C-alpha cells in the first residue's frame, strides 16, 4: 500500500524549502527593522477562540474549520488564521500591562488549516506570515504597517502589486452603512446567489466582495461606505491617505472591498496582483480596535495583516524573482578503502567545527562517482584519502575550479582551514 499525504497538503522538499528560507529570512530581517518581534502560538486552539472572534457567519467558521473533540472531550480546532490566537495570547499573557512597551509589535509565520476545496493557490494546510501591532490608534500605525508590506514587496522585487484601500469606519458608521446596504439589497434579493441571500441576512457587507457574477452585477450601484462615515471615521481615513501620499505609496480606493473576518474597523487594505488573468490577493489586513476587549482584555486599538506564503512564492516564481541557490560546499573528502573510512569522518568533523561545510563519500563508490558528487555539491576544495594518506597524515588538497593544489598535513586540516582556503582561492 502506498501511503499518500492528505488532500490539500504539500511536502516542501529541499530545493523548494531553500526558497521558503529565502523569503522567511528576508521577512525576519525586514520586520526587525520595524521593531517587530516574533510570537509563536500553538497550532491548535479551543474552538471558541476562533468561532467567537472570527465570526459565526464567515466561511472560515461555517465551512472551513478543522475541528475535533480530543480524548478529553475538549472542542479543539487547528488554527485557520493567526490574529485570533495572537490576541488570545496577548490577553492571556497580560501583554497589555503598563510595564510592557507599547505598542506591542508581534509577527508570526507558520501553517494555518482550512477545510477548503483544494485548487491552485488554495490548500488545506497553507502558511501565513502576519503581524499585529497593539496599543496605537494613531493612523501612522496603519500607514507604517501597510508601508512595511509594501517595503517587503519592493525588497523581493515584485513590481505589479496594487494597494487597495477602504475604510469600515467606526462601529457606528459601519452599522449605519450596514442598514443602508440591507435597504438597497433587499429588493434585489432574488437576483443574488444562494450564498449571498444568506449573507444578506447574516453579514450583508460580504455580499460586496462576492465573486459570483450575479452578485457583482447587483452591487454595482450599491451605496458606498464613504457616504456613511461619521466625523471620526472621515478624519482617520483622511490622515491615512495623506500619510500614504507623503510616503509616495500609491493606492486605489476600493469601496467594494470588505474583510472576510468580522472584527475590523477603520482602515482595511489588500495588496492585489494580477496572475494569469485573475486578481490575486497576496496580503490583507486592517484595524481591529474591538478585538482585545472582546477577548476580555482592556480596550486596545490594534492593526495587522496576514500574507499567504504559497501565493507569495507563486508570484515570485512566475516573475522569476527567486534566486537560484546552488549548494556551495567548502570541502569534499573522497574516500578510498576501509582504512580511510573513519579518518574521513574525523577530518570532516574537524573541518565543520572550524565553521566550514564538508561532505564525504559513505557509499564506497569509485573515485569518478565521488568527484561527480563533489561537482554537483559545488565543492570548493577536494581531497582524496587513501591508505597512503592515512599512513603519512599528508594529503593533496585541490581547488576544484582552478585545479590549483597543495600538500597539507592532517593537523593543518584540523586547525587551519581558514589558511588553506585562503591559499587556494
Ligand atoms: P479568499 O477570499 O481568497 O478565500 P480569505 O479572505 O479567506 O481569502 P484571509 O483569511 O484574509 O483570506 O487570509 C489571508 C491570506 O491568506 C490570503 O490573502 C491568501 O493569500 C492566504 N490564504 C487564505 N486561504 C488560503 C488557502 N486555503 N490556501 C492558501 N492560501 C490561503
Ligand atoms: Mg477564504
């Protein structure tokens, strides 16, 4: 029987994981520049952590949860997103305490789980990189966070991402708009898709960003949130726009954009890129000032975003922006005969302890095959250990490119790899 991975999951093999490491490394470096620190929360949470915060009417909670009852009969779910767990942790660990520096700027990266129909760019285990900043209601925080994502795309070399910006305003503005939307959509109910007829009752804003043709048509003339903003909402949105402009970050206002999650207010945004005739959202986020309080913490403004790593890699791949990382080994030790076997082990260990990379043959192969391995590993230096070398403790070491060579003692290999590499490069 051939066992296979579950549907919608991926094995990330070494050639591919090198690409992940490239992106993750760059992200860690960049986020540190913005004074973000990493938080690692569990892969699974109590079901309520997600269901109560993400919203009972979202696709995530109604259709996509990987939930189960554990052996202690606890209702558990694999985490489908990062924000709710981070907020849970923020409150549980009292990061709101006055002695903790504000704002608290946290980032995470890791697997998320959603029971979805797998297709291109849509998996059941996928990965997100996300950030959350707690404690600032300053629109400068909105803009700094958006600018960080923008900076990331620039650093990766991605050119054609467009920032889509919208606001949901204060809870009061959002509620007024919600009612206006219900009033507008109710007479059109029969023209809506089945899903949107349900959304109209439960979560009418979500009809706006439905992907169904009939829904798109129906909302074409829908009222705009921008006409329902109170003074505070307007001021916040204007400040965000001014600061984006001051930083030279282009954007389009997209009043049909809402968020799948229920806890947003004020600024929301997405970075969208064209991919094979489709629009692909690669990063999405916004402000969620009510969520910490909802989790039982003190009222705390917050702002964050999540970014799909698979989608990011897909874009980088399509645009040829992933550096080719051919392996680069410092030393390859070819091994001839049983006497050299344990000596080769001792020497590669000594080389590695000096901070260099080393590999050796363990398969008793012909020299020609061993040299081929050295080539494909990109070995800088190569040496061959046979009976004579083991006897004399002297070996010829060769630059695998220039063919320049010299004699070195085993002691030199054990203590002076830096000098040897210097002389042969
Ligand atoms: P969509 O409308 O595409 O389903 P969403 O609203 O469910 O997106 P979010 O919950 O905002 O997405 O998640 C943020 C990002 O995570 C998305 O923009 C996307 O890049 C990524 N993402 C979400 N679901 C998946 C998935 N099943 N497989 C791969 N990436 C995903
Ligand atoms: Mg989704």
